[in-house]
């Protein structure tokens, strides 16, 4: 008996809706990364992009446990000397909660072309409304 290998052309991609309200940011990101990667499917193949679309709503109501709001930082660098900018997650979640969720999910995806293609199928919204009603997303429970 031969091993089944999924092909990107034959896969049907579904849409999933994850509600992040009151749930830890990390657990929400793990669930989204697994769906984007396709690990929940029985025909998962590691070298094929077989993931699906994910919509995360209520990103502003995601919870960071412990003292992470004050002790965890997001760093970026301009490339110039002394160009390091740091922001703690309390400010980041207040200003751009969508970016914080996207950053957490991106860190859990593989750092190659499959991960680059997968992150494009993630849609994050800070409120309960989203623009993908026409795709009829299925609710996904964490």
C-alpha cells in the first residue's frame, strides 16, 4: 500500500471563524496556526500547502496571562544606529490588537515559503464584525 500525498490543486479550502474574546492569545494563535498549516486534516502533508482560511474576531479582547502585558515587548529596528524601538504589549494591544495576533500566529508557522503563503490566509479583526460573510465560515472552538 502506498502513502497518500496531498496535492495543492485537489484540496478544497474551507473558512473557519475563531472568536478570541476572553481566550489567551497563545491558545488562539496555536489554533489558527494549526488550521492555516492544515494539521487538522487527515490528509496533511508536510511539504504541501494544504491549510485553510482563518478569520479571528475580537482580537482586542484576547487575554495575555501573567505579567506579559508589562514584561513582554515587541522590538523593531530601523537599520540605523540607535534605531531600536520597543513597545510593551499593553500599548500594542491597545493600539494594534490585530498586529499582535498576526505576530503571534506568524511566529508559530514555519519560516519558509509555506509559512509565507499561509499567513496570507489569515484575516484578523479587532471587533466582532468581519467582511467574509459570503464565504460562510464555520465556527471553530478552541
